């Protein structure tokens, strides 16, 4: 999960180039290579979760989505970027998001 100001297709093509050249700078590509997976189409693997201007609000939304996926053991982020957040835990528990 990542926030980007670039077009989604541009961002996907960056991952695609990394995959073709066996470049490990992309966590997504590293995951594919480590698990002997192929690169699927952009429409199968990427989706816009929310549109928001860059800034502190988007940073909070991003942290929530990362927290949610980590709670479901479904994330590619470095573990050091994850932290316990009581508010996010309450939202997930109370609203079953």
C-alpha cells in the first residue's frame, strides 16, 4: 500500500520494470520473486482505496490501511513501519472493517 501522486499505470509500470530486471527495490516485486509468483495485470492487483490530497490526512488514512492489513497478516511493509494503535484497533473492532 502506498500513496502516490503519479498515475496508477505509471506506478505499476515501475513495478513491472523492477520485475523484468529482477530489481529488489520494490517490496511488491521482492515478494513476487521470493514466492516464485508471476506479475499479474494491473487491474488484478491494484486498486484505488481512496482519493485524497497529499498531506497529514492522507498520511493517517495510509497508516490506518497499513494497520488493517497488518492485523490481517496481509502486508508487504517493513515491520518497523508497523506500530500498535489503540484508535485503529477500536475502529477495526467496533466497525468490523
